[in-house]
């Protein structure tokens, strides 16, 4: 049975390191089992390979991997915390860990990092710092990063007379949508075969949408939906990042972006909120119901794996700032503060963040590992399969990324923003209604 530790973060670090030094893995001559959770089934083979390699080097530690789908992952984790049966180690998300820190659910890693002289400069710039809590303690080691791009159906773009050069050089603005909206309109086709930029287009009977709308139930700061447009329009989510205490959903640069995005629905270029509920945009791209979707780099292998889909990737459009933009998100592995195996869990976490494991992850070409040489390996593996992932990697190399907003009150913010955005996108509320919601959100920090 796991035992809950209700300690302060600083005390937890010192106490657990002392416990580790007093009796590490296999101290009684037997083996120790470390449970590890992740939510992406596509990544499980890579991490199983890492587990096999780790166990070969640590015969006194067994790694037990459990994969759960995103929708069930966080609910299961919460239940595990409550019932004192959470996994020893789990894949953590920037939107979740601040709340876990305030509830003393995560083991601070500072003392372990210092003891083992773990190098933090091997990771892509900025990733390691994301996992330092507001209290100054570290709660995770970087595992990967992601960016956003445009996935499209090559057969459809070619039929529309669009070239890859055009798709790679799109521009956008909130007034008329720029060449980006021109392309979306061109790719939209009604039931009579009339395109969105042609006379007689019937917006009420659309066969193929130029761009698919996908609004997840759990709020993700518009990561793959609208954040890239808003930031390219000069907007920033919070007063500072990380640990901002004031959001900017009242900023005209944000609201005019959302108004343009909603306009795509009104014009028939993007499905309504009701029409997309419960549907995944990659499935709609593969089924021919959409010609273009915006999504994260972690979906590359899945999208290119659809039978019959001739897929391509283009970068996000250049906005009024003169630059492209993409949210830069990085996952990490964290240790539950209630683990019975702190030292063994640390050994596994530090291995997950090592060049040895991240090279394996890169070779499996599902995500971009946090270590630069490892994500370059992934890029090379994709290229060998004829997949150009530069629309993602160029964001990192060109410095056009912006950080996932890291703040407290994530659950309360989602509870306010999800229905507010749904109201706007369904036409039940005007865009400027988000100003009042912004005030409610900022009141959470006062």
C-alpha cells in the first residue's frame, strides 16, 4: 500500500533523499516495481524499449508500464491520488502540475538532481525551466516538445490547383484572413461541387470543409485551435509566463482573432460547433470531410499512417507581426509524492530523461524528444519515410515559438473559458462577452 506524505515541498525533498540513502532499490535482496503511466499508445513501444534497457542495467528494479487514453488518464490519476494508489511515475502536463504542486502531490527533484549532478543543459532551451514550480522547486525532467502545423490532403490541394509553395508561404490577418483564408475557401466544396470561392457556393450543404473545427472538452489554451493566430496578431495570454496572474482575453488582438475564426463557420468554410462535437479532426481529414486541419507534431505518424490519405504538412501562416507562431509545449515525467519507491522512481525518471532513452524515442519517430540530438534523430527518421517535419522544427530553429501558459487555477480557468468560447462559437454570445469572463478569471488570482 502506498502511503501519503503530507509534507511541505522542501521537507519532502530532504526526507525522501534520506530514505533513499538508507535503503534503495533491492536493499532487501528482492526486486522493486515502479509503475509508470503514459497516455499515448503510439509512444508505448518506445518506452517499453527504454524499460527493457533500464531493467537490464538495473536487475533489482522492474518497470510496469500502463497506457491510458487521454480522456481517462487524468480521472484515473486523480482517483489514484485519493485512494493512495497513484502510479510511482507518470507523464505530466504543464496545465496540470501547478495544481499538483499546491496539493503536495509531487516529489521535488532538486536534491536528486544535485546529488547525481544531472546535466540540465542538454535539453532544448527553456524546457527544463518549465518544470520549476512557483515555489522554486523542480517537479519534472523534460521528455519531449511539440509544435503546431497545418496537415492537409495533398490530393485535395492539387485538385484545387494549390502548390506546396503556396501552402508554405501563407499569410493571415483578422480582417480578411489573408491568403490563408483564400486557401481555406478554395478547399471548401459544397454538395454540388462548387468551391467556397466560386459563385453559387452553398454554405449550408458542405461536402468538404476547407478547415476542420475541433474544440476539445478540456480547455488547452487554444493550443492547436487559435493560439497560433492570436499570437501572430501580437497577443500574449498572460502578463508573464510562467506564473502569470492576469490573463488578456479582453485584448482586441485576441477578440478579433476569435471573431475571424468564428467567421469561418458563418461562411461555411468550417463546421459548426455542434457538427464537430465528438469528432476528431485527423479522422475527418482522412475521411475526406476536411481538406486541412491544424494539429500538433505528436500526430504526425498517426496522420501519415491513415490508409488512403496522401498527407502533407505546411507551417502556420505568417500573421500581422510578420512572423509565424506556434505554442511550445513540453511534457515531463514526475514522481508521485506518495511513492513507496522514491529512489527507484528517481532512477527511472532520470533514465527517461537521458540521451540513451531519448535516442530510442527519437528513433521511433512519434514525438520530438527534449534533447536536441534526439529530436534531430526523429527528424531524420521522418525524412527517411519521406515526411518533411520542418514546419515544426523550423519554429524552434527560427525562434517563433511561445510557451504554453503556466499558471495556477487551471481547473477554474477551464470551467470559465470552455462554456464561454462555446457560446461565442455557437453564436449564442458576442465575442466581447469574453471581456467579462476575463475579469472572472483574473479575480481568481486576487
